[in-house]
């Protein structure tokens, strides 16, 4: 499932951020340890708030976004691969087709995911604090894994910036290694989802509550 259908309307497409960015952002909302209310994450999709034509159009957008949110929740519940099929890093063997890539589907999806993580950072921190209180021995391992996953996401959200930073660190072969590093992206995302589930287990009364269309 994806949001392609609503983006076939030029009016709606102009109103929203890119499809890839929005799908990444909604996944980021769904993977938050404590599931946010729709009024938190629905606005993330809107680029031009003043262009909504009528309630019918607003309902159409809300329905599509909410269905995709529920789809993301189900994907994680089923332990399915959460990285979309279009979110791939391509190279031709000589140069990097996807480089510099802040506008590729993969980069846009990861930018949406990272925006959601940043927006929900206080929720992540709250869950982290509860975990540290109840199972402090888990913290070092989870911290290392979370840092690695977020680092992977940042690298492929903006390849140009990652390359610039690598050069400053003296990593001359970083560009050549990017295609190989990219192969670990699905695993990094699965780890991110797993960490969220682990943190959610320390939250009181955390259930998949928000699965009905907001009134």
C-alpha cells in the first residue's frame, strides 16, 4: 500500500509534501514508542495549509493518510519489511546514480522519517527514561543500536552532506563504500522498529488505540 492514488490529483499533490517524504513521516509517527494522536502527525503531510478547497477534499486526504498510518502499524505488527520497495540506493558500478541524493525516493523517505523522530523526540526520551529505571542494563546496548540506525538514516537522507562530513574525517573511500553500506539499511530499520517496541513495553497502558478515523 502507498499514497500514490491521492497524489494523482494535481490539486492535492500541490498541497502536500512529496509522497515519499509523507510516507516516511507517517511511518515515523507509527513507529514512535507511544503512538501519537492523529492531530500530531496529520499536519506533517501538509505543505500549503491555505489551499484546502472544501471539507470533502480534506476528508479524502485524511482518509488516505490515516489508512496508510494503519497500514504501517500492521506492517510492524506482522514483522514485515518496512522499507518501501522504491527506497533503494542505486549505483552503476562506476559512479553513484543516487549521488548527491537529497531528492531520491530513498532520501526523501528517510528525511520524513527523521523529521518524525525529531518531532517525537520527547516521547522517545520519556520511554527511554522509563526503560533506564526498570532495566538499566539494557541502556548501553540499545543506545548503541539506536545511534547506529539513526546514523544510517542520516547518511542516506543526504548523501552530499554525508560525503562532505566523511572527507573532513579523512574517510577518502567513503563514497566507494556507500553501496555496500546501503545493503544494511533494511536491517537498520528493523532494528529501529525493534527498539521502539522494546521501549514501548516499558510504557503504561500502551496499546494500538488510535486506529479509528478521527472525528
